[in-house]
């Protein structure tokens, strides 16, 4: 399956991901955000600030945390946890998912272990993270990697499992022989859309896990959220939640652009 159309990465994918290629879609999205903020403001008038602060208070808290440097320092710490955790978990998850789905022997041998470990939430492994790595960046990255692994494992497993037997027969007819050649030439290209969907889901999930990975004292956005929560600074909590949301948005838009380019043959 060819993926090269001769067209460079010209930014059309980024514009599409942001909705800039469709003005109506962009306006509807903006209207939704404005409507949400208006409702938020109206509801906040009926509640004390420690229950639901108004949008203006959150904006002030955001500006204050940013101006002091606390926000940027915490964000950089979280990025140092997110990147290695996401990369390691995604790589191992995709590799294991493809291998176990394709090999009946591997699947049979590992199925009991997989079914035993899968229900364990990453948060339950904090004790192991502290014991194995200590209260540091590696421990936080470990928690994130575990979450990324399972999402990508099952996405890749399902994508490979869903490859049509007819497609495999075509590959054999064209001279593709051996498991390695079949996986490289037929299975991976055919399952790539499903695998990339899993990767995209995992990227967002890992930003959610950043908070969980930092609640045991590792510096980062998660620790700042916990600190603000303990002091009932709900406006600061929401400000840091917005930081995570913005980071997820940036990563998701960038990955969608890559996804559109890689899977251009589906158009």
C-alpha cells in the first residue's frame, strides 16, 4: 500500500486538526466554548468561591501562577515524565500487541498473565514505583508507561486480529512468505489505522495519568493540583487543569496531522 503521494507536509493537516479548514465548524466550536463560560459564570454566582470560582478568578490564578514561574516549572517537570513514559509504554504496548495477536503460541502462553495484570490500575502501582525507582522522575514515568502500555497493547492486538484473511491470502499469492515478511508487508500496513487510533488515545490518557503519577511527591502539575486542593484554592486547581487540557490539545492536533499524512492512502 503506497503512502507517498509526492505531497510534502504543507500544514493542511494542522489546519484541519484545528478546524480552520471549515469556518462553520470553527464558529460552532467557538460558540460552544463561549456558551460554557457563560453558564459557568452564572452558576458561580450562586456558589462560594471555594466551591466554584468564576472564570475571572481562574484567569487571575492562571496569570499569577504563570507570572511567578511556578506553572512553567511544574509543566516542564510533567513533560519530563510524560515523554519517556508515553514513548516507552507506547512502543512496548504496540510491539507486544502485534506479536501476541499474530502468534497463537505467544497469545496462549501470556493470556492468563495478561488477564491477571490488565485490571490493575496504574495508581495501584505507586508503591512499586517508589520502591523500585524512588520519589523521582523515573517513578512518575513508570506509572505513565503502564497506562500507555495497556491502551496500545489492546488497540494493536485488536487491529492485527481484524486483518482480513483474504488480505493474507493475497499476500501469499504475491509471494510473501514467513511470519516476519507477512507482518511487515501485509499485517502492519493493514492494521496501521487501528494502531494509530490506539496511540492517539494513549497520548491523551497519559496526560490524565500525569496527575496520578505525581501525587506521591514528584514535582509537576499533579503536585501543584494536590497542593492547591489541600488549601481549597479551587481557582488554582482549575488553572492547572486547563494547562493539562491545553497540552493535550496541542499534542492531539499535532498527532492528527501526522495521522492524516501517514494514512493518506485511505483518502
